[in-house]
C-alpha cells in the first residue's frame, strides 16, 4: 500500500501535535511502507512556511520531514483523473477545493491511500481509500467515512 500524506497530516507530524499520528508514521516508516508527498501538497506546505513568521525555520523543518518521504510530481494522467473528479464533485454540489481535488485525483490515478485528518473533504471522493492516523493506522470503513462527511461544518 502506498500512503499519500495530505497537508493536514504533515503539519500535525511536523508540529508534533498528535502522538498517535507520530507513532503511526514511525511504524509506517519502519515497516517500509511507501510514503509519498505529491507536488500539490508540497505547494501548500511551502506556501504555509513562507506565510509564517519564521519562514527559514519552517522551510528547514519541512525539508527534514520530506527527506523521509518520496516526492511525486503531478503528471498528465493525474491531471486527467483530477479533472474528471472535479467535474463530478461540482455536478453533485460537493466540491472539495482545487488543491484537495488535485491530491485526490492523483491518489485515484495511482491507487494510493490518502492519509489525512480532513476526512470531511476527502470522504466525498468515491473509491478513495482513507486513513486518519489520529484515530488509527487502519483504513477507514465506508461507515466511518460517511459519518465524518455528514458532520456539521
């Protein structure tokens, strides 16, 4: 299984906010799991670092974290999947935002599992396997995803 880390999960890991997420990440690394970071996620992380009060320090933290992952560029196949996904989500009146659509589209195109705290957004994407390390290291069930999507904003 290839794990594709979402921005929300990486920020939590870098900040050390959630010990259970940190433990799940370390276990995944030790098990030899393929852990990827897509270029749209990198974009969000770099933008956030430059928007912070200490961009140089944040960029060093980011570089140190990304050294543990495989960064994967966004391809034309990924763009095709994301474009179809965007049209489908908009047609259903359930858009998730441009960057999350790119992340989900790439994961669908490549058969990846997205690791995120933002299940409310990514859970709207049919067929996208999700893990939320704040609740466990296993794939979320369809019922758990549906409950999170239905939560009030």
